[in-house]
């Protein structure tokens, strides 16, 4: 018998979410973002499941791209941060990858390379996020230099939105970024890419020629508040474990490290075999929701490395062996993230070590 902590990956949900992205951005090509091990879902597994249905994949670095190539993924792969040194361009050529060029230094490396076949390139403009990208004047110059470069293959212009996930508050900033992007590119006949998940769901005017969904493919909403389009997403990952012990504790008893949780009534306390070493957030406060045999129950006490504790007083019938869902099909990962002061992205990426069970219901269309 192995440790009961496990992670179920629902590939039918993944395909459903991909179809939603396609339906929302029907004119655009789609690069599925599978960086960070596909947000903790397993990059090779996710890429194989999507390979027939996407136009490209996008990853953060060459190691991630090579892992996909070695597993037989033949689609174009965009390196979202480009190369970190000029010698990586030899690998880019050999593995037929598509680097982003976001700086003058990367542009110089690209132009100085002597590949035997053309290299595609996504040229990045900074429209106000101030993380990666060229200024508008640098971008115009770079486009001319690339156009005159004998080994340039296909060129795409890209930028990234900082606040597309903030309806209301972030709208002015997003509108400004979209306008600045279009202004900088006016007169250039380039395919464009601007939209992450939030923009696919909420900003049709940002869809352009290539969309780049990440989080939404995995079925989580990028928005803090309910959103009509995001409501159609289906969670791909369900993180679960089982109750391994149940105790009866008197009022005043304290639970776990630091004695953070103090029983205010006669309490049934459950111990679940999963903890922060598996990716459950250690900083989750008392009251963070868990789902025990399909019913909500609050976290009670500090999360340990391999265990956590839950107040079962209001669920008198559940006992050792009961199924506990940390997030997933029955409990929105966004609720757990909000309770823990973080985002679904971070919870997903932190999942490690647990056994993975893949569900692939091809009948479910
Ligand atoms: C990670 C990333 C995405 C995907 O963002 P989501 O919010 O997960 O959809 C898109 N574009 C770039 C440049 C990224 O780094």
C-alpha cells in the first residue's frame, strides 16, 4: 500500500478547456503554455494530450523545450524568455525551436548566428509591464534588422498584459497596453500575439493572430471574482488524500505545531496524509476549505510536512479512510488560493511527489 496522497489529471477536462479557448478566439492560432511542467500537471503528459489540437507550445526555457522534443512532440515550441546565452541558438536550430527576442543583446545574438536553416522569431515589445521587451523605437529598428537578416524565418510580434485579470481596476491599463501595441506596429505587416488566459476570456480585442493560454487550459480562472466565461472551465487537476486518524478532543485542546488551533467545543479532529512537501500551502490559515467525502470542512491547525488536520465536528459520520479533496473537481482551487493569500498558479506549480493518476475519457466530448 502506497502513500494515499495523489493527483488525478483529467485529460477530457483539458480538451474541454482547449475547446473553450478556441471558441472564444476562433480566428487565432493557439500556443498552449506548458512551462513549469505544465503548471505542475506534467509537461509531457499534457503536451501529448494536446499535440494534435494546438498550433504550438510555449515554455520558459530550452530545457523544457528539449524535454518535449525528446518525448516526440513535433509542434513548434516558443521559448517565452528566448535564449539565455548565444550558444543556446545552436540548440534552438537543432531542435527547431522559436525563440522570443526581448532585448538588444538577444537580437545581436540572433543576427550573428549562422544557422543552416531559417529560424523563426517572436519579437517582444514592452507595452507597459516593464518585465521583458524592447521599447517602441528599439522594436522598429529590430524589425528592420530582422527583415534584412538572411536566416530569419517567420516573425511574430508579441507583448504581454500586466492587468488583464482585473476587470474594473485594470481596464484602463489593459486598454492602454493594447493601444500602444497597435500603435507601435502600425505600418508593419506582422502577425501579433498578446493574449494570456485572462485576455482570451475577457479581452476579445487583444486576441490577434496567436493566443497563449496557460492557466485556463488547466481549468482554473485567472480572475479573483466569478466571471461568466471562466465559469465554463473544468478543473484538470484534483489533489486528494485520505483521513488516516480521527481524535476526540475537549474544549481548550490545541492542535499541531505552535498549537495554532484551539478547540472551542468538543471536537472531532481528522488527520490527512498530505502536507506542504506535497505542495499544499503551509501558510493556509485555519478555516481554509477542504472537501471530506464531498462535504466542506475547515483546516484546523498548522500544515505539517506530510500531514494536515481538519475539523470534522460537523461531519460525525466520516472516519479513517475517508476521501479528502484539497482542490479540484469538487473544490475550486481559487478558493484555496484566496484563503491562503496566493493564486492558483502557485498552488499548481508547487505540487510534487504525489502519485499521479491519469483519466482520459475520450467518450466525453
Ligand atoms: C505564462 C505566460 C502566458 C500564459 O499565462 P496564463 O495567465 O497562464 O494564461 C502567456 N504569455 C506569456 C509571455 C507567459 O509568460
